[in-house]
C-alpha cells in the first residue's frame, strides 16, 4: 500500500493524519457533539473521550511496551515520509486505536455522528500504512483494541450503577451466617412456643431453693424476664 500514491491520496490523507495527531480531530469532534447535540451529543462525546483514553492506554501504555516491533523498512517509504515516523514500537497503531474507539463509542448513542466519525477514522488507518508508519497487521490490531476500549467505555457506567444498586447506603453487611441466624430467629422462637395452657417449669413461680437460684440465673441475662404465670396476684 505504500506504493499506492495517487494524487487524491496525497492531497487527502496527509491533512487527515495531521488533524488526528495527538487526538486533535477527535477532541474537536467531541466539542462539536457536546455543543450542538444536546443531551445525546454530550453523552456521545463523553463516551467517545472515555473510549479514546482507554484505547491510548491499551495501545501505547500496554501493548507497545509488551511487543517490540520495528517500523517497516525505509525502502518502502517515500523519502519525505521517513523522518516523520516515530521511534516507538510499530505494534499496534495507536492512531487507529484512538480513531476506532471514538467512532465506535459514539455510534450507539448517535448513529449518524458515529458514521460521520468512521470515515476519517478509516482514512487515518489507511494513511498509517500508506505513510510506512505501520504494517497492515499493526493497524488491524489497533482497530481491535479500539473496539475493546469502546466496549469497556460503554459497559463501565452500567457496571458501576449495578454495583451501587446492589450495595446501597444503609444496607446491612453482616456475614451470611449471622444474617441467616438473625432472619430465622423469630421463626425459631415461634417454633419453641408451648401450647396454650401449658406452663414450662421456668415460668412457674419458684417454690424451692433450687428453683429460686435458677430463676436468679435466668434474671441475669440481657433478655427481659418472662412473667411468672404461676404466681398469684
């Protein structure tokens, strides 16, 4: 593709690539979306910026540090393009990752705007190969990372909302065993009730010394002492 050099490509591709340097093109698109698109535009711009940041982190901060790949040979590149190539790893294409991430994150919220952003994103990807800055596989890997970053940017708010809903303010965070015991305690007490008319031994008035001592022990607990049903008024 580096040998493909029609006049239209020379006029169109370099300005698009220059606009995409340092994400200037996508930041400008985000400002336009937020200013002219209302709530939908602001939502799309936020998703696009978040996805683009994630794509740059994945491509430049992670993938390029893990994979060291030299740029295409200088013989493949026109003389005026050789000095403009960066010295970092060729794999993957960070420009393509950012462009695809922004476009893919905008499209679900505003399909028309996403389609409009996809055109310059495709031109950026073609230009990175045409200028000899990347191999075609570098651009393909960058596009894949851009799609992953867009999916993460779109899914993260929903995950955070779900997590906050499951653990809202004031929720009881007792361990599972203690919570189960707390919940079943009324049922256990209900099961221990005696039929009407039958008085358990501890509920009768203490008549002897041993029963008086046992009643004193029972009274030492934090629970309230039950009424002495057998005592006369």
